[in-house]
C-alpha cells in the first residue's frame, strides 16, 4: 500500500513555476513585493526557487505565507520537508501545510494526508490521512484521488469499498494519470459490469461538470 501512495512535492511546485516572471520584470516584481503585494512576494520567491537560490526564496515565501498566502504556505512546507536551503524540519512542514490545508489548498491537503499515512512528524493515522486525501480529492487533486482510491481498495482508514476505489481511480485516470488508468484493470475484476458502468458514469459526470467540488460520499 505504501508504495502506491503518491506524493505531491517537488513536481507540484515546479508546475506552479510555469508562470514565473521573466528576468526583465524582476525589478518591478521586487518593488511590488516590497510594497506588501503577497502575490508578488510569492512569484518572486518562485523565481528564486527556480534558480535554486533558496536563501533569497525563503524570506519571500515566509513573508507571503505569514500574510496568509496559501500557495506560499504550501511551498514553504515543501522547503522544510525537503530541506531546501534549510535544515529539514517536519514540524514546520506540518505547520505550513496545515495552514494552507485549512484554506482549502488541495496540494497541502494531499501532503498532510501523506504525513499522516506515513507517520512522518506525526503519529501514523490512516483515518486522518483519509480525511485530508478526501478534502483534496473533492477539489480535483489527481494524486489525492489516487491515494484515497487505494485506501478504499485496501480498507485502510476507511471501510473497504471497491466501487468507490474504482470511481476515485477513474477520476484520476480521466485527468491523465497513466498509473490510475492501469490500476483500473486491476480493480475491475472485483466488480460487476453494472458497478463499473455506474462508476464510469459518475466519473464522466464529474468531469463534464467542470470538476465541481463534490460532497462527501
């Protein structure tokens, strides 16, 4: 099971850096950040992070995170989790991810789920892991949908529910997760043709809805 849980760590932050400001805009970005613009602070931090200038990135992430920017909080949690430019500190990673998770940042919610699932910096708690995976999965987070689906498949932290495992894995597959698409073939033999049809229809409806946040199952 542990091997099947997916992490949202460096890959997610690097994806966010796709919008990093070009070099010619750095002076303007610094001026906006210095004036208190939290988005500019985070974007500036992202630019420094992309260049692996962690000494410059961290103070700006901290300023934005302390100002309540949930994306900066998630990134700062990653920095402390991985030890980029600082000593690795799971307590601080937990702190910042929790702040962001409580603001409904799906990446932070998935990462909190990982900490509880693996017992990193906290007591291992599958129920709490499932709780945070569910919050992220409801918001369309691919890795969280996979992770929660595997918990339903194995019956860890939740009551074993193969149709729900298939449904969640199908959601991830519809969003381009190749591992999830392959996993569907392993789950399908446990289900009837009607159960598969219903799960596929639910997943298709969710995608057509524009990935609307779904309520508790």
